[in-house]
C-alpha cells in the first residue's frame, strides 16, 4: 500500500509529500498525452527514461549556476525536489520553427528562426494553455516584471547550455518548454527552474537526418517513442549501449 500523501497528479507526473518539510517527491509516469489530453497512451519505461534524462539535465544546469528544484535521485522513477510555488506559465523557447508556431504564423517547419524566441503560455488545461503576452502576465498578477526578467534570463542561459550540449551529441534543440517556481527560504524568494526537461517537453532532432527524438513520435503516430528516448539517453551517456530500461517488476508466472 502506498502511504505517501499525493499532492498533485498531472498527465505525466505525480507529486507526493516529501520526507522533510519543504520537499516533494516527483514521480514520472509512463502515460503520454497530446492535444491537451485528447490523445492518450502508455509507453513502458518512458517515466524511467524521463526521470533519468531530466535528472541529468537539471544537475548539469545547476553546475553552471541555474537554480533548480532538483535535490537528489530517489529511485528509477522518482526524484526529491524542493517545494515551490509554481508560476502558472509554460515558457517555450524556440530555435527552429516547428509545432504551433508554424500553424500560427505560417512559418515553414524546420526553418531556423531569425533568433531564439521566448513565448509564454498560460498554464490552464481547461483553456488549452493559450499563448499570452507579458501584459497579461503582469495585469493578472501571475508574475511581476522583475520575475519575468529573471525567467527570461534563465531561459536564455538554459537554451545556450542545452544547444551546446546537444549539438555535441548530434542533436538540434528545436524547442522546449520550461516551468519556474518561487522558492522561499526565510524572507528570501527566488525564481528557480521546476518541472522537467525531457523528450516529453522538448523537440529534439537528429542533426544528420532531422528525425524526431521526442514526443512528436507519439503526436504524429510515427512509433518508436521509447527507442527515440533511449537514443537521447544513450547519446547523453546515461544509458549504456546494451542497457535496456527495466520497466516493470517481476511478472507473475501462473
Ligand atoms: P508547441 O509547438 O506545441 O507550442 O510546443 C513547443 C514546445 O514546447 C514543444 O517542445 C512541446 C513543449 N510544450 C510542452 O511540453 N507542454 C506544453 O504545454 C506546451 C504549450 C509546449
């Protein structure tokens, strides 16, 4: 029986109460959704891969001075994180045109953008996460101008780091989504990176073939999602060539 108190269950993750005050356990599920959960499926081992990839990227980012919620790994699907007050924004950074920007602005998919673009979406499933302007963020009090500045400068640093890291392993960072939270320590509040960075929340294309190594495999029904996520993990050096992700516990033989 699971005695832990569930704090929140999202489409691909669950948050449980952590062992100490101010901490939570972030659990990565195998569920995948697309089109605001109209399309749903399960992929054995996706949660394990995303946990491992996100843990790796958050650790590297904190080494270059990006404050994150990650504390330590707990097990194959779970990590201990700092509790934050989530800012209700999905912060999308785009380097190459793909996804909704193509439909919205008529840009050709695969075209490098004139410069990296940061977009804000209001995190609200009922409304389908609409694109918003900074004006909406400040007018509705979702974040103040200083917080928006902090978020944008962190997003730019994260993009620079990820582009360098992934280029080195033959992958283009097309776009990705970040979430941030307010972390309180006594009277001090600072904005830190929260949620995850994984092939669920990024578009990652092989440099040579432009093959998607991300959730577009599922969105576009291409198949091979787990193989693509494994390839990302293998190239990052966090999954050895012959390692397979153990997805389920022992199977009962009847
Ligand atoms: P989009 O092209 O659908 O707007 O998505 C841009 C990138 O952000 C893509 O890598 C997927 C990611 N993303 C999420 O992971 N969750 C979200 O809710 C949104 C809006 C985008």
